[in-house]
C-alpha cells in the first residue's frame, strides 16, 4: 500500500511525523474541538488523496474510537477511497471470551466495528490469546499485526550486560521467546496466579537469579501489578538488578511509580503508546507493515 498522506491527531504528532518520513509522504493533522457537553468536532484537510493512512492508537480507547468513527467517513467524503488505520495499541483485545452469562466479548465487537469502518489495519503486538490472528475477528479487512519483541530485545542487549529476559506470566512467553532467540539472550517465564485486577501472585521459574541482571519483558503494562510482583520476587531471589521493557506503556494511575518503588531500575517502552518511558521508536516497523498491505 502506498498512502498519499498520513492523518493524525496532535497528541501523536511526533509518531505521525516519523511514520510519514519513513513512508516518504506528507502528514496532516486532524484538529479537535470538544464542546462543553463532551461532543467532538473534527476538522480534516479539505481535500484528501485516494489512499489515506490514519494513525490513531487506542490507549484511552473510548474517546479515540469515537474519533475514528467520525474521521473515517469524513475522510471518504473528502476524497479518500481507501483508508488504512495504523493503531499501534489496539484496545479491547483482552476480553476474548464470555466468562459469565451475558458478558459482552469486547474483542469481537470492537474488531468488527473497525473492520466495517476501514479497509486495512496495522497494529503492534495485539493481545491475542484464544485466536490465531486478527483475520478471525476482522473479516473483510486486510490486517497486519507486527511484533516489537525484536526491537525491544535489541535495546535490552545494548543496555544490559548478559541479561536474563524474564516473562512475568505465561502469556508473555511469545514475546520473551522471540526476543531471546533473535538476540541470543537467555530467557525464562514466570507463572501468574490472578485473584483480581489488582491482586496477582507470581511464581518464579526454576532459574538461579542470584547476581543476575533481570529484564522483565511483556506486551502491555496497565496496572503494573504482575510486573511489580515479578520485580519484587526477582530481587528477593537475589537478582542484582531488575529492569522492565514493554511494548505498550499504559501504566494507569501511579503504576509506574509503584513499579519503581518495588525496585525496578529502568523502565523502557516503545512509542506505540506515547509515554515518558518511550525509547524504542516503531516508525520503521510500521512503515514496513504498511508497505506489505
């Protein structure tokens, strides 16, 4: 796919500029006005090329989903015939099954909404647990899901001497394993027991952590409870240091401060979610994925 322009909002301006530069196309801003009652007014460029790339990550998702739902048909009315959404963080992917009668399967419904809205979608490390790919929940929409594991692993290898990559739970095994194999880094995975959104227990793997430089790696940090538990357990087991590397740095509330209080030395993330910890840019990875659509 060769877009004619990258559209983005002001809070993702650096990411949009970097992506546009990687694709060698111009970028333009979608401006927003919020009325006192909470409604939005969006303003796009008055004329758009036939192929448009819309960059909108879905951290803090509810407002941003509304922005997409308004911006996409507006772009079509202004000349766009094909629209691809680049959403480095794709929200609502974790609720992939109904655990209780009547419970909405948010993954299926939000993915379906986006599939009906745009022609193609690119995302990074979506939290897919019980499905193999986004194609299963986004029929008729071309999708590319890429992983930042290699880039995070490369960063870790440059920053930490002889690190031990440690996944805080079983679901992190895919990212930890990929980063470890590609960069020759020893890796292992913890086992998590969850009792609630803020109540988790982490069981360390059967690996001697004494004197090791542990780097906890995961796809997303939200409340940070699993990372905090894994950090605390690693230091108690004798780790010389514990750093953290994640793809999506949500860190709601005081999660980042609590993680640092637990003993985390450095916290690194990609710019999939704009954050103070973002050190690994993804523009090149995203541009390559767009080219493969």
